[in-house]
């Protein structure tokens, strides 16, 4: 009897382990390919940027759900990566710089790869996944997160080396750095090495017959500075085609504390030679164009490495059962607001590309219903693909631009001819694209403008792979090892993919009378509405009180002080609500109409399925002082005195810069060093801070209340199918 009991217990233990593995749920193990790219903003073809050659990422997007409004929790590498790899916000990881290890400093939080490793996955890190150094215990958290030793390319050590050719034949430590790869140390570059390793990993897994699923994380470094890439990619972006950023001067009424002096650029030899003044600049316009040109070229170089990894996934038979996540760790300013780099709370620094591909959900598996008879992930080479090859692709995939493919061509008038009236891409308009540099955009079949955050990647991938899901973190999260400070996106993904068809568009048209062609044409911008109704006269700022703002305000390129309306302290009381009800929305919209009489709520342009997701997303950034100084971009924890907190809703971006005590991590909401309010529908480029106007005071109060309530009050409601059926 005792022997039989032991056998039964052993059998139950084995069965329990098997059922924890993803193979137990649907009969097929789901691998995960997790791609993270350094300093990547949504400057991609699939996000509507017609100049970009990013065919491999665009192809991935065509098999994914693409999130148009995805935001990081802090726009700097280390804190952002630790945040989304633990599904915790910086105030919980307590990492605002690069100089602490969260397991020692905050809590022994489970990471995304660790969760998969603990459930039977082979986990492998390639390139920059965790931020290297102290932030990941100098090991990339190897003991906990990775089955195999993390791989770092040997050439990464030349990041600060003088290897960039100058016009006089000398070499410099430049930011603009197109190179001959054969002349580089070791005759290669870091991202080439990372792609090589990832391809070899997939080849070896396939040949070994390994039955365990894998979690392969690949971190590509470009377009991070220096903008070092094979010089051939420069030819794809003639300087004559490059334009300056919109609003490339300092925004009106910008709080001084908001400014980041882009010190990472200033340490480069070619930028030093410009003798740009500290802290505002500006960078000369001719060099702005060179920076933008090289950012685009470096992005296309990175796209080729992504394509190599995707092609290896295909060639080794893994495309059918691999979940793919693609994300930027934060954005990057390319001259907008006279700013460069990240280190800020502007949308260009905090908004990133995010796409998730799930076989059987976002695209059909090969052979299902006769779909996908050709390769899912063929390799696209932007350097060698001819116009004839592009036209061949067009002839095979001719569909209305609302449905499957869009074309973006060289001029706005040519774009208008193709995008308008649901133009069919066929031989009848081939003459339109003759002698024009074509950028093929495989239009994602599933895209959403729902507000999402990178802390939600971890729970989403866990649920997609049928692993145990993450509970919501408690109010005191520091002793809870596995939880999320976001929400799994799978309910949103299921509803977008289920209702993102013709039926959903019919509902949209019926409810909103909305023109989807226009929507897709401008996808990637924050708003459809181009009407600029904001009062831009600085002299109309109220002087109704004598109190001065705690910090200077930037205006027209110099610092000054304004007497403004008295900001009141707003107390937050009441129970936690998961979403603002209609009454609250009405209050906000009424206040917004007083701030801007022509205000139009952004949700008029959202799909109904998007409106039921969360109402706001949040990000933060530290500063050591009000005045910009050498460590303003990357202050050490002990020097942080101010913390900026931003909240984005579909209609507004609202920011408060408040006091912060690093010794106990205490936030002082009553110490205000600057306030920002941007109306996204009329000011998508965040050029006109409205927080100082008397007519916007009521809206500032409402936004301040919601910001202080925090992310728990903005969590999504559960989207039920019946909600859509009732529309």
C-alpha cells in the first residue's frame, strides 16, 4: 500500500509539472522571440512614416497587432528595461539611474524571462536586453533569468572609440558615423554579431531536436548613439529628401525643469566641433539634417538584422508556433522642441513602437484555410531589392489600402492620389509610381490606438503562452515577488482581432461617421484634427495674482518668469475606481472646451473597442535641479531633488514637476516646480503649454486630481463581447 501511494504521489507530481508547461494547454508549445531595440521611436513604415525603409519590421507588423499609443515608464535605458522586464514602475523598482540592482535595492521581483524559465523554457539573452552593469548585477541577472550564458557582442567595447571617418581622413568619436565595416575593429559591428548569434541559436535548437520551448530575447543597439552603421544604408536617404523636425524650436511656456540638455550628444567629437552653447543650443540646421539622416539609416540597418532573425525563425520551422514581441525601450527626440536624445517627458521620448504577433490570433498558421502558402517571414533587403521586385510584390498583393497594403511614395500629392478613395493598387496606377522611390508598407491588419504601457508586456506574453498569469500588485508591492503594475493586453488583443474586421468598421462608421482612410494615412500622429485653435499670444497669460511659479519658464529661446494664476493644492479622496465614468468625462470635456473653444474629444476618432480600454498611461523622469546642468539627463539617485510625473489620455498630456526626497523616496506634491498641459487634438506636437492660462485652470485641476490618483485609477474595465453587441 505504501509503495502504491508513493507511485500515485510521484505520478501526480509529474502530471502537475506537465500541466504547468505551455504544451499542456493547447497541444503545442509556444516559443517566444522577444526583440527590444534601443532608442527606437515609431519612425517606421508600419507606423505611417513614408520615408522609412523598414520592410522586415513592416512585414512583422502585418502579422501582428500594432499598438499606436504605447508608452514607457521612464525614457532612459536602464530604468525602462527593468520596469517592463519586472512589470513594475520606477517608483517600485526604485531604479531611476543605473546604479542599483532591484533585487537588493527594492525587492526580489520575478522577471519576464525568469517566469518562462521557471515554467520549462530555455531562456537565452542576446545583445542588450537588461541594461548591463550594476543595474543587472553585472551579470544580466543570469542566475535568475537565463538558462544559458547571456551573449554580448565583443565589438560593443568600441562604442566610445575613435573609429568614425572624418572628411580629412582622420578618425573621430562622432555621433554621425557611417562606416566601412571591413575597416572596423574585428571587421564587424555589434548588431551584426547579435544577429549572427541569434541565427545560430535558432539553427542549433532546430538541429538538436530539443523539445523544450525557448524564450529568445534579442536586444539590438541601433539607432542608439553613436549612429554607427554600414555606410551603404546612407544612400537610401538622400540628404535632399531629409526635412527638419516640426516645431524644432523651444516650446512656448516650457518649464525650465523640463529641459534636457542632451549631454550624450555633446560629448561626441563632431558635435563638440559645432561649439553649441550649453544648455539650449541650438544645433545648426545642416547638422540637424545629418543627424536625422543617420538615425533613419541606422534604423534601416537594424531592420535588416531583425529580418535575418525572423528569416531564421522561418527556415528552422518555428514561425508557426512562436509568439513575437517587438518594442523600443524608449523614444528619441530628433530635433523636436530643439531637443535631442531621450531624458524627457515629451511624447517623442516616451512613445514607442510595440507590436505582438501570435500565430492563430494575429495571423493564420501556414496551411490554415489555405492561408499563408508563402513564407511568413521572408528576408527583405532594402539595399538590393529593386523597383521591379517591389512592383512584383505589389502585383501579388493588390488590395484596397484599407485592407492589406498601403503605398507611400515620394511627395504628398502622390500620396494623396494613392491613399484617397480607397485606390486599388494595380496596373492602372503603375504609371503613378514610375520614377518614384517606393517605400512598401505592409499594412497591419490589426492596429489599435488604445492607451497601453510597457509594464503590460510581461503579463501579456505570459497569458499568450498559457503560463500562469500575474496578479495585480498590492498597494505595498515590495514583498510580492510576482505581480504586475499594469494589465495583460490579451483581452484587448482578442477583441481587436475578433472585431477588427468589416463589422467593426461598420459599427465605427455608424457611430462616428469616421473616415478610416484619413485615419490610416496619419497613423502615428497623436490626432486626426489639424485645427490649431490655441491662443498663442504670450501676452494673454493672466496676471491675476502676484505669486510666481517656482521655476523659470522657457519662451522664445530664453528663460523668464511669469506671474500666473494661483495653483491650488488638490486633495484626492474616495474609493479606487477602475475607470472614469461618463459624468467624470463630461466634467473634463466641459473644462477642455473652456480652455479651447474648438476642443473635440479624441475618442470620436477611436474604434469603439479601443474606448473600453484604460483611460490614461503614466511616465516619470527625475531631475537634480530646476536649472539644466551636466547631470540633468542622468542624475544619480542621491542627487535627485525633483520628479516629473506625466499622464497621457487620448485628449491630453498633463505633467507636474514636484519635490522628491531620495533618502526615503517621498514625493512632495505640494512642491510644484513646473506644470505642463497639452491638448493633443489641436497640439499633437506638444508645442503650446496651456497650463498657465486662466481659462484652463479648471482643466488643470481635473488633470491634477487624476495624476495624483495614479495608475490604479486608470486600469481598464473588462471588455465583454456583449458591450460591442449593444452598439
